[in-house]
C-alpha cells in the first residue's frame, strides 16, 4: 500500500501537468522565433482538463518602411531605374520591409538628398555623388573624374573589387556623413551635349555658358566655358531664358523627355567630361544598422540586381530614343571631334595635378583608380573584339569617328 505522505498523481493532475509542459514549450518556441525576427503568441492554457491546448497563433510582424527620395524629375527615366531597385527590394523582403519612393522635390531639392539622408529627414536616397561634391571634390571621383582608360563598368568593378568602396567610406567618415552607400548602373559615356552650333574644336567651347555638374564643371571651366550647375528639371527653362547656351545631362532618353529637341538641334555624342558615372544609393546609417542582417543584405544585394536591370533598360531606351531624335525630330546627331577629346585630356591633366597637390586624399583616390586601370584597361583593350568592324561589316554603314 502506498505511503500516504507521497502524492500520487491522478488522471486530472497528469492532464494538468501535460498542459503546463505544452504551454511552456510554446512560450519557448515564441522566444526562439522572436530571435529570428518573427513573432508568435501562444494561446493561454485551456481551463478544462478535457480540452487540449490550442496551437499557437502566428502574428505577422510589422513592416519596416524606408522613405527614399530620388534626385530625378517625375518623367526622367532615372525614376524608372530607381523604381526597378525599389521593386526588387520590396519583393525580396516579403512584406517585412517596404521602400516608399518619392520623386525629386517631394521632400528636398535634388542637390540636397545627401544632407537629408545624413540628418534622417529621409531614410534613403537615389542620386549621384557629383550632386554633393561641393562638400569635397573627391566625391566626384566616385562617379566622374580623370580619364585613366577604364569605362564606367570597369570603374564600378574598382568600387567593389579594387578598394573603391573602402575609400568612399573613408570619405564619408572624413565629412561626418552618417550614411551607408552603394553604387549601381555603369552609365554609358555621357554626350558632350546640346549646342546651338556644332562643336568643331575646343575653341567653340570657350566663353560658352554651359551646364554640367561635379568635376566636369571644373574641367569645362579649365577649357574656357562659363559653367552653371543645375539639376535636370531646371535645364530647359535656363536654356530658354538664356542663362545657358548649351548643356549636357546624361543620355538621349532623359534629354528627349526634357524636351531638348524642341529648343536646340545639335547633339554632340561622346566626351571625356563624364565617362564613368553610376548611381549612388544611400541609407541613413542609424536606420540601416537597426535592420536585421538579412534585410540589410536585401538592400545591398538589391543594388547589384538593379544595376543589371538598369543597364538593360538603358540599352533599350537610349538606342530607341536616339533614333527618334534623328528621324522624327530631325536632330543633328554628331560625333564629338577627336581634337576636343585631346583637349579634354590635357585639361584633365592640369586639373588632376592641381587638386592632387591641394588634397592628399584626392591623390590617394586617383592613384588607386590608376593602379586598377593599369591592369584592367590593358586587359580589356588587348582582348576586346573589334565590334565596330563587325557592325560596319554587317550593316554596311560607317560609324562616325
């Protein structure tokens, strides 16, 4: 006969014990899920011994919203490219994170995006470093700078494989800019731009009231132009008012959407002023660091995905729209003379030495790019196929050179 002082569990007590165990296990599961960025709220234990514990309910986590503004007007193809990035991030994050994208001027002006993200007025921005090079001319080297033989694709490779990103982060730290930044979309060479009369030599640039941005402004000033720096949406009004005589922005699609063809007819293709630029996608550091690691990775890897998508979009639209400018709007599409390229290189030499002498960090970045280009550009040129020859063979048409 059992000892009266030893408690023997009844069937009811056994059920109660099991319910406590199941409830405790559900609570522990909720803690584990929370550590992975998920939330689970267990049901309270049933009050009746005959009723089994209900399964835990899954509560959908709240969505983190990133407010991003671009530096691009509502009709600019660059907005579409920004949205290609936003779409990829939003799809990959499956509702846990959402970027809300705003066009230029929604919160701040195009040239103010970096400051707004730094201060937390915006969570993120889609822009270019030349728009804030007033803080340091080194900024322009991460999007437009001295010619060393590399194009935008190869310079973007320097960013991610040649130490460029680390130098960019060093610059941000020097300037006390509390942002995280990545780069996307190796832009095709930007045209010399739109002119009332064709440019036949560098002499035609002297005294010209010309719009460009970043170090390209310093370059064109070195060549004798009177430069005004304007965001894209202000170019055509400035041209119509006589504030500028000529301008460059970026590509046939953006230029056509601005309406350049309606006020000016000579389009000079090819230049060294901005031959290796790309987008800068930035995030407020506090906002970025507060995200789980997987969401940070989505923001970063989304940049890489958008970089390819942007380039494909560019190839389709830029080529279509250049043809439209030529045939529908009767724009005089011309190749920039080689003599202008030669004078640009001479001007770059003068400007690069001057800025390198003034700022050791400028020299450090230029030297890094040149070290990269010495090998990468050599490989490219010695190996690259004669694509121009192939084009001229197939289409029996000589390309202006």
